[in-house]
């Protein structure tokens, strides 16, 4: 099973690289990028900036074709497609790679990254974030380029939540990641894995009682039309990255790799700064749509999650400590 998967990935990488080598002067290397975000979303714009910068830096010899709104599939489907070369770049959170290696779930560990300032320290050149990305490449076979701060994940709910005890019996949509299931089980909710593109209808139909996502996703997906509350738990400070198949990426010419890394980091850094401006407006936008903002006892949520770390192996726990201590003297 593993050998077959590796073989397919290697063949896809070789086929694309061979085509680029033969036609460098005539035909550009075309890379298919995918996001579940719509074209006007900030992270789609990050992809657009990336595509434009790479095209300019390579004199049109590397072209990134963007696909939006989940047109090529869900996050999981497009990541799987990286193995076969039907997509080459996915704009998504690193936690979605946890089915390939459990350590990737660290990107979604609760209260790991404190705020934007801490995020910048974690992700600075030579920092623990880069070491984490390198480890994911080694373990899971994915190249991660850049890091774009999405802001805190918050809850959209049918009823107000002020403390962990209020979560009892709450059917909460979570991404299909082990770390999210473990987090919300520890807090006392009933986590229900579901693709992001299905959440709105599930809320409307009462299949689930709540969902959690960064506020930009609450607004983009119009959760407020289905449920009236947003609970400011801030349980994960999430970030996006450009995800490549590592075998494919590492077989590209070195100069192409350098451009993809440099421009990817710049595009994600731009997205982080733009998101900081937008985050200041999101609560007001939600309130205009009739949303009731609830500020729960976050300290109680943190305390309830303390035992979660003990469910993970020693190396995972070491990474938690490295992230949490980043920037401390």
C-alpha cells in the first residue's frame, strides 16, 4: 500500500518535471492550485498574488492556475490529489495532513499559538515553525511553503455557551482531524467530522448544533443565517500554507523551487497582514447580521484541556512545549 502510493507520487512528479524540461523554451510548467475559498476571499487573493509573482519571476515559464470554491474537491480530496498530480498546490491548514502523519495535527492543537505576535515569532526564519514544517515533509511527504495567519477559530452555535459544561450534548461540526475530535471530546461536546462545504446546510437542517472556524469563514459561509450565536473561545489560532507533494517539489529545478518558496512566503505574509486589518471588522460585520457575540470563560476552557497533552506521545508533547516557549527568554 505504502509502496504503491510512493510509486504513484514519484511517477506524477517525474512526468511533470520531464514535460517542463523538454519544453522550457516553448511551453510553461503549469501548476494547478486549489482552495475551498471563493474568488473574493482573502486566501484566494493570496493565491492570486502568488500566481502573479511566480509568473513574473519566471518570465512566464511557471504558471499557477487557481481553482476556487472547492471546484476540485474538498480539502481532503485536493490534498489526496497532490499524490497523483491532478493538483499541485493546495491552500489549506497543515492540520489537514494528520491522516498522513499524526504530528501534523499539532497545527490545530488548542491554545498552542497565543496571538499574532507569537505566531510571527514561531514562523520566523529559523524558528520552530520552519523546523515543524521540515519534520512534516520528512514524515508525511508534503512540502509546506509560507504561513498565513487566519486568526482564532470561534464557535457558531444555536445556543449560548459560557463555560465547558454548557457543551454537553452539543453536536459540533469539526474538520475530519483527530486533534479536533480529541479537543472537543475532552471539552464535553459531541464532535461531528464534516467537510467545510457541507456545514451551512447541516446547520440549517439541524443535523448539527454548532460549527467552529475563523470568523472570516463564519462570514464567508453565512453561518449567521442558520444559528444566532458566536462564542469567542479562540481555541486555535489557525494558519494557512501552500501544500505541495514533496517528491514533486524537490524534483523541480532549484531555481524554480527558490522562486516558489520566496514568493509563497511573501504571499502568505501579505495575507497575514491583510487579515489583521480584516479581523478588526469581523465582529461588527457579524453583529450587523444579528449575531449575538458571547465571551465565555476562556480560562475554564484552557483548564479543561490541560489533560489533552497526555493523550499524545512524548515527541508530540515536546513539539507542544517548543511552540509554547517560542519567544520566551
